[in-house]
C-alpha cells in the first residue's frame, strides 16, 4: 500500500492510498450527535495567531463563546479527512471572511486544554481539546478585512482585533498558553 506523508512541524499525517475520498470526510453533526462526541472524545482544533514579526506583536480578539471566552486567537475544530493546515485555512475563512492560501500559515506548536464548561448543554460536562497552533502575517489590507469580517457569534465586535506585545499580554493576564505561544514565536534573547 502507498502512503502520502504530510509534515506538520515535528508531526506527520500519513494518508493511506490515493488520498481522502468524499465518503471519508467529516461534516455537520446535529447538536445531539455532537454532544455525544464532546462527552466521549478529544476534539481536535486548529488555531492561528496573527502576528507582526517586525514589531513582535500578535493580534487577539475577545471571544464570547464557550469554552474559551476572553482574549484569544482565531480557530475552530477540524473535521475528519482534512489536514491541520486545511483545517486552519477553513476556520480562518469562516471566522474572518478571508480566504488565504495554505502556504501563508506557519506551524508553531500543539497544545491541549481541559475546559470546565462548554457552549453545548450540558455545559458543566466540559470539553477536552487538542489544538494545532499556526501563525500568519497579514498585510494592512488583510488585517483591516479581518477586523471587519470577524464572526460576531464568536467574537466581540466592539473589541475587534487588538495588538499585544508580551508586556500587555502579561498585564492583561491572558491565558498562559498565549504567552507560551508568543515566546515560541518570538524567543526572548
């Protein structure tokens, strides 16, 4: 049997045979089915942090949806049959309206979360997520389009997309993974 190997940082995805056939791809689940999945499995997500390398800053939005309310980057869950990079491209397009090529997203790291609650009922059952983090640099026009296109069901439109250096991240007491990812992208030295 032949295998295609897709590299993602230190990880690999091996696809057996000719690739992902349509019947192998995931899609929409009813709330009842998704509840069963949430209660019994780890949800795999893809997230992207928008950065400006020259200024050593990242951009965060204020997420209003559970399980991650507060200051966060852009992202969402992967669906069966897509690679992590395809997942982030789809999630970024869905949450910002911007459709960018795969080669613009740069793999950073992978993190795991255990949340005490979630958006779906029963909320107190929580959520367990494994997330691939990517970074992306945007032009000023793309940054403006992203600000205008933020998905309002997930992000506070009044807060928008704001820039953060490390000092502001620490002062705002963001989730520790955000500082950790910042330090991965912009090593102190």
